């Protein structure tokens, strides 16, 4: 038997990057509304691990930036959902 779960894109708010060198995890909050005192800044994903300095694969920051843009565009739209299936336990 399989179990289905519907997930709104709003629920996919967090993305976690894992360093392949030291396994440090960096969690990004796509719904964050942080505005520094200097004014609004565009979203910039990290380029390297904050712990060991290992650079992420060059595709990762661009992919995260694109995912952030998709999240921001669709988070307010209730008609987009994701469906996942897994075996019932």
C-alpha cells in the first residue's frame, strides 16, 4: 500500500545545504523578510561553507537562487501543490 501526501510550496520554506567536506549544514529560510538597515538586498545564497571555507559545487548557488525565485513567485498561490508517495509502514 502506498501513502500520498500533498504539500503546498509554502511548506517547502527551508532548504539545507550540506558541506561535502565537513558536513556543516546551512539552512536557508526562503520566507524570511530580513531587511538590513542599509536597505533591501537581493537574495544571495552562500558560495562556500561558513565552517571550513570549502566552495559549494558551482551549480549549487545558482540552483538555490532559482529555487528561491520560484518559491517567492508561487508561495502565495494556493493552487500549486507537490505530491509525494511512499510505502505505508
